[in-house]
C-alpha cells in the first residue's frame, strides 16, 4: 500500500469547481475552485499557441486566457458532468441545458422513452429508456450562475441562482434533492422538474457527490462572511459531516468544521471533501481500505489520510498536498490540482488514478503528464480523469473502451493521452463514464466517445464508439 510516511508534510488542498462535491463538476461543475461568478474558468495566464492532437494546428488567437470569449450562439460558459451518461451546460444567458440519459429526470425536462427492442441502427428510435440526443432546456431554472452534476445514484443535477438559492432535479434515491427541511425524503421517482433545496441558506457554491450534495454558505456559522458548509442526502458513511443521524439520509444541515472556513466541496460515493480558505483540504466519511465487506468484497475509499476508525465523520486535513486549487472525485477515486500538477488516489481498476497501472493508491500520487507543463483544470468521471494545461490542450487517462480518452482509438493505455483534433483551445473538460466533452474558448462544445444515450449531443444516438470530436448541436 502507498501510505504516507510519517515524515510527509501536512498540506494545503483546495477542493471542487464547473465539473464536482465534485469533484469536480465538474464543476459549472469544474468540481472545485477556479470558477468565476458566471460559472466559467478563471484566467490561467498567457500562453503560447497549442497544436491539436494528430498534427492539426489550432488557428493562432493570441495568448490563452483560460476563459470563454463568446463567438457562437448560443454560447456556453461552463459544463458539468461527473460520471454516468448525462451532462449539463450553463449558457451565457444564465439558462441551463442538459442532454444524454434521462431515466431519473436529470435533464430537467420530460423526454420520451424508446422501445428497447428497436435495433440500435434505427437512430433515435433505438434508445432504451428516456434520453435526449439534443440539449434540452431546464424549464424552471433562471439566472443560473453555477451548475453541478452527478451521474451516480440515478443521476442528479443542480444549479445555483444569482440570488444564492440552489435548485436540483433528477434522482432523489438518497434524498439528494433536499425536498424537505424537516425530514429527509428519499424516493425512486424521477424528478424532471427542478425544485429548490429546502432549509439551505444562501450559497456561493453547490457540489454534488454520489447521493449527497453540499453547498458553501454566503454567511459563516459565526455570522461573518462565507466559509460555512451545509450537506444533505446519503449519510451511511457519515459523509454529511455531522455524525450519526436517526436515519440513513439527512436534511440540510451544517458540517462540523470547528470554525474553519471553506470555499468549495466535492464528493465520492462514501467520502466528502472541502477546501479550506487557507489552502488545506479536508476529508471525512468512510475510511475503509483493506476491510472486506459483504461477499468478501474489498472496500477501499479515497479518504486520502490515515484514520483509526471507519467511518470517520470528522473533517480533517489531508496531508501531502500544498497549494491545491481544485479537487474532484469519481465514486472511488479523487484528484487534486496543486501547484500546477495533478495528484490522484483511490481505487484504480480502470487506470483513472494515473500511476501507469491498475494498482490502487491510498494517498495522493503525482501523475506525470508528459509535455503538458503547468496544468490549469482537472475533472473526473467514475472511470477516467482529464486535465487541461496552460495552453488549452487536453489530456485524459483511464478507461478507453469507447474512445473517451480522445486519442483517436480505443487502445488500452496506462498513461495520459492528449486529446486529438480539437478545433480550438479547451477551457474545461467534462467527463461522463464513456463520453468526454470539452468547452472550447469560443463558447462551443465538442464531445467524443459513446453515444449510447445521446451523450454526444448531436441529436441522435447509436451504439458505435466515436473516436473523433463532434460538435454539440444546441
């Protein structure tokens, strides 16, 4: 096991942004940090001209700011995806549009179900269950300034409005919609209509984990500006950060931060994270690593630190990282951007940790992204991890069965792959489990990989892998 040594330094870690709680999401759901008020990425400084993979040059547009400059209509300012098979986009007019799987209403609108018996080559008629291959507008969400998405636990989406309210739709399997302020309400019914999270004070950020959500408050618990955190939903592993509750699910309530202030959050399946305002990162939840559960299954959770108990519901600092600007999480792994480098840890069965193998990693591991230089954003699905660099180039690693790494094939690789044939520099990446999308600097979106649930956003679906980027049709 790759445990930290006793001499490892305590670290500063900044958690989630548009794309997640992440972890970001993603995350917009850049699941942590580097999110401007409109959901776009912050400046990344000047940059030289990148080249698209495969030798195709991107036209020279001067220094790369790392932000969207709208040159298309509609113009997207942020993306949010975190595993699963749906994705949402925040537009410049502060509306939200989503596409892909809609089995739980996570697109924010009703979409038709299709006959599963229809052959896949029948185009739109071939999809089993509700989906949309074309972005659909979330009907009752206005003035959105940030979005977050989680593909696990049925698929859920949330948006934060400019008045600080948070609205969520989709799966409520673990009470992650926050439908009641007095008692936790969980159900198996699709919720295609966005509803306001009840009992939540005005928020500066919202991030979804797998089955739970967290938001940073505009006011601290001590009455001063900002820094508080509130979580709701699944609490089986104490991931809500306030100890054991009468039931497995919890309503909105404050995380026990002990007067520490945070700026963002992220969440895996059984672990939650937060970034402190001093640059440190906190984690809490399940601390299982070598314990075997039901059926002898090995339980390993990306807590990122030693703990004598599990679950460990006490938010404590993760050692070994400094100057973290972003932290994202899939269900079983997490990654942090620190000092322009990326560090990952957790379960590694698809290679998403990036240690050139499938060996699980207990503590943050420095991933080598050859030729990338300083990294600016990080995003994660349950099976892949992606980053962008200071030049607007994109790199991904992990599962590649549908060509979702963007290297132009479905080859099995254990190293970061540069995304090929992009038409412009990348502001943000948003990975689903089998599909990856990129927000380009002109405000357009392009996707590659699986289109089994319409994830490419091209208006139809099919069961073929798509190795080349396709422009999303809004």
